[in-house]
C-alpha cells in the first residue's frame, strides 16, 4: 500500500529553474553496505541499502541529478547540481500523503530574540494538512495513516545547505520551504552562492508498520556522512550536574559551582556544566574550579553564546564562536585548561551561514579534543555520526520551561509522551530531565514520571538539572538508581505506547536492562512483560508520587498510573 501519493520534485536557482523535469538517464542499482559505532542509542549499527542516480533535465537541456537510496526502514533522496555563480531560491519538493491521518508536528517559531529554537509544543494528533497560524512546521514530523507510521526528517546537512521546513499546501500535502530570510538577524537571501557542486541534504521518509520501528530507527545517522574522526577514545559521554536550573546566578558563584562538582563526584556522574556568564569570575577562580573538578575526576563544560551578529542575547561569553581565528584561539585555551567541552547557545537560524557555523564549531572543537552541546538550535541532522564529539542538541521544549511558560506543567504531562516518537528518534535530546523540585511554575507530573525520564529520554550528555539539596534529600534506593543509570546504551526497544498518551521504553547497557514508563492525561494500567529481556534474577522498581521501591522476582509487573505518573524498572548489578 502506498504511503505517499504522487509528489513534486524540483529546484529553482537564481538563474535557472528545474521545475519541469524529464528523466533522461537512470543509473544502475548500487549496493550500500556500512557499519559504524554510534555513541548512545545502540551498537553496533549495520546499514544495508540500495542506491541509484537518476539524471533529470529541464526544458533548456540543463541537468540535475536525483540520488535515491532505499534502506530497510527509510527512503532517502537528495539533489546534486553542478554550477557556479548561482544561488538556490526554492526547493519544490513536496510530500503528498495517499490517505488522511494524524500528525504530531512542531511549529517553526518566527524569528525573535530567542527564536527559532525548535522549542515549541508538538501538536497532538491533528489532521494531516492541518493549518495553524505559524510560518511552517519543523522536521522531524510524525504522521499516522491507516497503513503506516511515517517520520519525515533530514540527514547529512552540510556546509552550504539550509535546513528546510514543511509548508501545508492543501489537505494532504506539505511543501519544503527555505528558512525565513530574517532568521539569525539577517537581511540576506537564505541560500548561499554555489561555487562548484551543490548537494542537498537527504530528505528522509522513515516508514514502519508499527511505532517500534520508528523509535528504534537509526536512519538519520545511517544516511549521514561517516565519522571524520579516527580516534574517539577521548570522547566521554555521561551524566551531568547543572547548577543554572535551580540557581540562575550560580555560574558566577564559585562556592555554588563547587557544590555541583561535588554532587557529580558523589553520584559518580561524569561531568558538570557551568552555564552563562561564568566569565564574570576571575581566571584564577575558574582555574581553581577546574582543578577541584579534576581532583574529583569530573569533566567541566563551559557555556558560550554562538553570536556574533546572529543574535542580540546579552549572555556571555559572546563574540568568541563566530570569527574562526578567535574561535580557534579560544578552543586552544580551553583545551590547555583541561575543559572537557562547550555548550554553544542561541543560534536562531536554519540558514546556510549558521549551518556552516555549527559544523565549523564541531570541527574546530574536535581538533582540540573538546566535546560539544548545541542549544537554542536546530534538530539533529546526523552530525553525531559525522562529528562524534557533537554529544547532544537541545531543540526541545524541555525542563527550563518551568521558569518561562505558565502552561508548561499541564502540557508537559502529554508532551513528554510525544518526544520519544518524534524529536528523540533523530538524535540525542538535551531535555535536562529529572527535576523533582518546583520553580516558577510547579510540576504536575509526579516524581515517578520525572525519574523515568532518565530512561525514556536519551541524551549522550544527560543533564540532571535539579539542585544539590533536592538530590541529597532522596531516599537511598533512588540515589543509588541515579548513581547507576547510564546515559548511553547498547540497544533500545519500545515495549508499549502511543504519542500523546503514554510510553514504555526498555534500554540495554551491557547485559542489564532498564525500563522507563510515563503516562499522559488518562489514568491507565500498564503491564510490563520482561520475559523477552530478562537474564533471570530479580528486578527493582521505583514508581509513583512517593517514589515507592519494590523488588520483583517475576516476568511481569503492572503499574496503575495516574495522569502524569511514571515508573522505572531495572536489573540490579550482580
């Protein structure tokens, strides 16, 4: 059964158009066979696909190539064009669904002081083709029809590429749209001039008969360019303490930061993050903190503003990531100080110039042995494979919204159940979970729900965002769980769930399984069968508002979940 109906292809450049195309040559089918190691979701990853090149010609006899690749769970296509002194003005690609269905899609925010940043709420099962008062929709975008689940995404976005958005066009059609010219404070056209050969990103259609096939997919990384790094031994994923969520002034306060370093050491978390405006401390004070962290085997990440002219956000340090010479000198200094990595924030654009900046930052950081966390950013595009030092990206409406959005406590209940089927499919997601205490807008999710996010959400840098006091106040079994739960995994399985309703995920690290479950707005009973996972022996669980602990020595367990409730199960280490 067809998932998509006849849909459009084409490109428009400044000086020529490929809007009416004829097939003039079809290349042979070529097998693609690759294997790679991806930090975080599962290992090893083996890719088997078939690819062919189709030559297309416009009415003036000018050619553009369409490269088509089909894997076990995805169809990808990209354009290749050879030319110079030209600029792309539009991509005419469309996706027309063969039948009605539902959509879980994220509005693309209009340019603003802190946007676009991929931090809007996803819709919750609106009709395909739904029109809302937003410029366009972001990818990844999830769709359900009577016959299949479909995730539209992008991969292998390179320097000179833009990130495309989806514009509704009729009841069942979405057309690709270039970024708005004003994104990133710009007044220039969205496309950069083409020098020699231009290739679009892969436009991906990930298809599955069930939700497990989507959640467990690695297609976005499968279609990405192979790793540019040979030595990955210095890359250290893990859990991260973060002071800013509970104390916005803490990045200027060495005593507060020292306490979070000690928290990481106490819980055996690998890193700590020192957020915006840390540069207001003296260099001697920073050196003292770095030495304190090194003594406790805790890595330190430091925050940077991505701007530059692309934003007017005043948080510092700024003007150190946009100029290549300044950036490389800064990174060399960071490496000399023993800094583990950087968090770079407020990109606010999907235009080609900002896409190039992401990749330049990743490359320059890798040259100095620095890991990278992108915030205020686009969604993952396969960069975690190409640049494995890109550990995680935000692009999510996460726990910081308990400060900014009055409706977040209520919407988080169902929205958290959408993310494993959408945003987290395409790459590591820095939601900054496991927050038990209340801030400006108090939680309506339970403590069991919050704890379960440590398993349900995947991030190669998993920032546990609550305060020292909050984590220290936990009962010993919960503290031991947070000491033990990994940030990176060898396998993932969707056990049960539906976007917007609930989700139960199992993740494996070594020979041990961890299960997290969260519920949306409707009370329900969830039955968990571990017979296919179990190596024998007992399981432990923590659930509910009171973080109730139970030891289980059987192959199934049931949880009665209230709205916004959750649980974890795991196999203790023998």
